[in-house]
C-alpha cells in the first residue's frame, strides 16, 4: 500500500530541490515515481507546427521524482512526517502522521 497519494502535499528530502514543498500531480506505481508541482523542473525543447497552430520553443515542465525522496507534509506539526497505516475498531484503515498522530484520510474499508 502506497503511503503517498495524488493531491498530497509533500516535502522533498533529497536531491536538487531538497527543502521544497509541492503537491503531487500524478504517481506511477510501476516505476515508484511521482510528478510534484514545481519540483524537479526541466526544460523541454518543443518543435512548432504552423499548420496546427502549435508554437515551438522551450517549455518548463515537471520531471518525475522518486517516492523515496518525498515525505508527507504535516500541517499540524508544520514539519515533514512519516506516514503510518492503522486499522480502526470498525475495520476501516486510515493513514496517519506519525509525528502528530493525526489522521490524514481513510484508505479503505476492509470486510463487508
């Protein structure tokens, strides 16, 4: 089960953008990588096509970053925090911040 999901606010703990925060745009679970808004920006050269009205040039876009270089941002503690998963009494699984012990969201319901 993945601890980071689309829409989560994350903190970069390693790499060129260490110390920055951003929102997860997309996750590729097969490659264990994520696109994070404003993090790991690259310059891509795009060829124009005047017949289709596409303008060429250099565009900035996010490259993927490995999930091991990301930690979930804890808004209560205002620091990055590890994420745990625990089962409640009613059988629901929840993600929670290990630093502040606050619940992030409900993961899934087990059983019927």
